[in-house]
């Protein structure tokens, strides 16, 4: 906290009180000879690169970056190289003044160097569509992940806070003190400096920054968790008949009234190629926002939901064995599923074996690659599912006769240039030709591959899904 004192010359001077666990605090009240003083008293001063402006800040002054290359640098040191079992808090106030659409301006970060393939990092960013984001280690340390907030960088001051609890191995993101999302804890042990204002690769932040603080403890915040972030982190290990073993991460949700003595419907969700990885996070988010189908199911609070995550490479670890040729369209079934799809089936079987799962109300949905996977699951194990919602995928028309008793609502964008809409057309026609009367399809005029935004916004979708059962109606 800051308190005001007055000198004999009527100059206003701000003094900052000591805070428990405060490692460093750059208030930008004054910049002397290119140095920003650490007002925590710990002597961790920062260096100014370029000539950013001193502007009115949150308490007194802040610093504004107006040209490319301007930044503030804090030399790498052991005190800010946190591991995934450490507790800490990063916080910064910022105000965006301008940005180029599609670019991700960096407010501050420690440890990201894409050219050097270094991804053990943490940072505050602004997404390509203008939302605040927490950037961090992803894909098991081989890539990066951005947890995007619902708050837009609108030209006003906003407080960004990242709180890691080393005991629970979770890091939470807040904007203006309001909870946004949670992710697995991060490892920030790297050789890189802490950078304020510039993310490299043309990701300059044009705006003001103030009151940057780092603590060696997890500051208590409002931890009200909502939506897909309620889902727990789980994993399953599967061994294929040839002896190959695979650990499949997945997220799971049990309704708030869950009891082993009650029966609940079950939804399996298969993500698209863009959400592949090992962070057990991306599959419940699409294009920076919550995965709408999973979010609908969680907020409905009447289903058990499981959402596994497969690898992007090698291609044989995808949901379907088409070697990432997404224009493949209608195809024939291979003798065996991929090891990832087989692992997902094992996961599904383990949940179905629970006394609390209604075996007559097992559902599946997926987008893009997961749409392919949904059609393949139906073809291989039609007796399992009461209903399916395949979105922008393609199936196996020669096996359509197996799907005539399954309620299917298929959706595709007519202008999809990634997965041909003919794949959905083929399945619809083949199922109807086989006598199926429970297939419905919708094709969205003028919509491309990202049709799931339209599909999962269908107002009757969840009620339709929950009404489906394998029992004779």
C-alpha cells in the first residue's frame, strides 16, 4: 500500500509499506537514469530500454510504451525462477492504448523465447481479438498455452493477477480481482530476464503499465470457479494389444448433486486438432473461449462429462487414422482404431461401469477431427450410444446401417474449406437410405469450418440431447 507524505517544498512523495512475501515492486513513480527503483526495498531495480513516457498511473505515475522496442528489463535471478511446486503471485496494472488486430501484445513475461524453443514461462498478454490472457507453459513444456479471460482490453486500467498454489499445483488468473480461469501450475526455471512491455516477434505492448508486484506466496483471491473450469484434471493409462502404452489426459465433471446411488446421463466430448496436446486444458477451450458444448453440459449440471485430450503428432495418435488429411471426407473403417481413440473408449467403458451412469443415456459429440472421431465411435460401437452430435466431421457411409437406431444431430458449415460438408451429407443420406429416421442435419449457409459456434448455440440442443434414450420411447 502507498501513503502520501509532503516535503517542505510541497512535493508529493509516495512511501510504500512493507508487505508480507513481497519480493519486488516496480511503481514507476520515478525513472532515474534509465532505472526503475524497486520500492519493496529489496533492491531489485529494473532497466528501461528505449524512451517510454512517464504518465499518470494507478496511484501516482506509470510508464507508457509508445514505440516498438521499448521495454523494462529485470535481470534473471534465482528469486523469480519458480517451479511448479512453488507458490507465488504476479500482478500488474495495465491500460492498452492501441493494438494491431491479430497481434498478441505482451504486458509482461518471464521465460518465453519461441525461436529458442523455450516455453517454461508465464506472462500477461492481450489476445488477437482483444481479451486479456494468461500465457504459460503448455504441451508438457514443448509449447505455450493461453488462458483467455472474458475481459476486453478497452483502454481503461485493469489489474491482472496470476496466483499459483504450489500445494494444489494450480495457477489461477484474475482480472480486476475477478476469477477468470485455472490451469496446472507452471515451471518458470529458465535463463531469461523478466520483460515488461515487449513480447518479441512484433508483440510490442502499446499502452501503460503500473504497480507490478511479485510475491513468494499465493495471495488469497475470490476463487469462485464457473463453467468448464469446474472440471477436474484426470488421466487414464491404456495398453494396446501390441503392448504400446499411452496415458490419456482428460477433464471430468460430476453434477453438483452427484450421488453414487443416482443415475446420470454421460457425455463424451472429442476435441478438434487445434486442441491437441498434453496440458489437459486446451480441449475444454476453442479459439480462446470455453468449449461451448462442454460448457453447456457443465452449466446444465445434469450430466457426467468427460473430455479426453490426444496428441497432435505423430498423426497416428490422433482420434482417426487419416494422417491429418482433413479433406479426406467419407472413408472406410480401418481394422483397428488409433491408440488414442481406443484409450478414449476404455475411458468411456470405465465410466459406464459406474453404478451412477445411466447406460441407456450415453452421448457423444465432437468437432472437426473430433467430428471424425464421433462418427468412427458410432460405427465401431453403435450399441453404446443413445445420441450423438457430430460437428464438421465425416464418417463411414458403408456402415450407416448400424446407426439407424441412434439419435443423431449432425451439423456442418456449407462453406467449410477444411472438412468438406459432403462428409455430413453422405452420412445423412446413407442413414436415411438404410431406414434410419432419427437422423437430423443442419447446414449453415455462409459458415466455414468454425461452425461449432453456430451448432452449440442451437437453443434446443441440450434439451434434445437429454431427451434421448436407448429405451423404447
